């Protein structure tokens, strides 16, 4: 199963930060009953073009229940606050951005946070609108993140970051964009051709990715682009394409499902080899920290997070915790491992609010991870820097397929 699919069915991939991958519905109340009269609210900035012939406010602007820039009515901006059931509220502590359209895949540089939005979500058709590449300063962006690019990208992977460039894949596309913004024509197309991407990771000169439709190879493309053809690296054993990919120097690590279990593989100048067998049928997230490689897996009944030295796992891998259901994101600062856990789902397939972000020593936590945040709906990928932990989640949304009230979070480590 593709990691990118897992992230929204759960939900990848993975990432799990810059180095890792990395995968019930309540009907909304009638927003029209909460439409505000702009003349009675001094913070309202309703555009007259949004008014219908009867003077009512159109809701063509999106979900007025959760959009902080169209809260309760088109054009009613919360001026840096959050939108809760059509009413503006102060932005809660730790929230960098709210009202995001199914956010996932988060990476960091020194000053900023970047993520992807799958697009406005339709529970009826379980489909998404126009996707977005987003940016917000770590210090905050007044709940008004910058849209670096948008497009009709489907089946997207998580983000990867390298050399001031952001990389991701979508159906039939391998894309890149500067952290300062894309060209006027949009993201650069590194590869245009038949592609059903599973995950991406970036090295010094090469982007590594997998294609769910092309077999078990690990695919590569120069960062400058590869036109209509990528280069395939033959891999031992996998019957399915790599599901979670990470890069350290000139070595690529990836997890792949093999005969009901998950194998960790590494590929370097001497070729590819199997590193270790992990319990769990499907890899869901991967991360590196310079010393260890961390792989999250799941088998439908429970999840597992384990590690082994990047130099080799001849003695087997170490289980850090099995106290999770499905992990979509892992990140490590070399001392502590941070991960997301979707938690249980109800009988209709929705989240129960039991999701969480947690942490564990790199040496293990005896099955008792320390909570970072609890009662989180469908947490996605996670990233970490010297002071804080960052992640994306579905906010008040409980449909594991998507949410138009997604959040980007930052809390102290």
C-alpha cells in the first residue's frame, strides 16, 4: 500500500520531517443560519462581489464554518484568529495555521515551516479540490500562511527539502519549487510521464522515489530533472515498491512490504542489500538522525516503531514501542524520537479523537511513550528542530479522509 495513500486513509508518508517519510462524519450545521451582517461587525471585510441579488452572502468561498478568512460569511476575516463553527476565536496556543485543507507532509528550514494541502475536501465524494504548497514562519504568520504554489495535483507524496528547494510527487508528475516561491509558470516539472508515486526523498544531487505502478524498483532523477525517463535501481526481494524512503549522504534507506512483513533495505555505491526484518506488514514512516534509522509499521491490528543503527542491524532491530495504532510520521533529534499516532477509529471509519503526538527515548520507552499532545484528530507527519516539535493534523475534523479545518502545530519539545 502506498504511504501517500496511507496518510489520508489513516490518511507518506511518512515524515516525517525533512529526513523521513512517510499515510465518523458529523454533518455541518447550516452555515447560512450563522451568516453575519457585515454592517454590525467592525472586523468584517465582506466583499460586495460576494453578495447575491437578495443581499445575502454567498458561500462559494468555501467552508465558512472553519475558514479563518471567510468565517461565518465570505470575506469575514478573523484577523489572525481561528474560525470555530462560524465564529472568530483567538488562535489557540501552539497553532501556526488553522482552516487548512487536509494538510500533511511537513518540513523545516531554519526560519520556516512548509507543508502540502491536498485541497478542499468533499466527504460525499471523498475527493479534493485544488492542492497547495504552503509556508509559514516558525515565529508565526498571523494565521495567514503563504501559498507558494497550487495546482490540480492528485495522489501526492509528502514533501522533501534540500538546498533551498522543496520536492514532491503527484500522479504523473515529479515537482520542485524554491522555498522563496515558484516561478510564475508554477513548480518545475522534473519528470512528466506515467507515475503513481509512493514516496520521495532527496539527496545532494538526486531525488529518490517509488512508482506503485512500475514494480519494485527504487527510481532516481537528477535534481535538475530527468525529462520523461527516470533511472531504476534494482532492489533485492521486494514484491512491492518502496513505501517509505530516507537519505543519509550517499546511502538510501527504504522500507518495503515482503510476504506479510516489512524489510528495511539500504542502497549505496556497492548496490542494495537487506538490512533487517521488521514486524508489521506495511511500512508507514521512516526517519534518520545520523546514528539510527527508525521505521514505523502496521499490520491492521497494531502499529510498531523500531530502530537499528544506520551502520547495520546484524543484531536485529530494537522495538521502541508497540503502543500505537498507525504512525504516519516519525522524526528524531538524536536523543528523542517523536511520532504521530492516529489512534482508534469508530465503526464508520472516522477518528475518535484518540490520536496523539508522543515521544520516546532513542533507546526505547518500555511501551510507555511520553505524550506531547493528546486528543488530536488524525495527526499526520512530524518534524523537529532544536526547540520545538511541529506536525499537521485535521483540527476538529474527524473524517480520516480529509478535513477543511486542518492545523499546523508547533509546541516546545
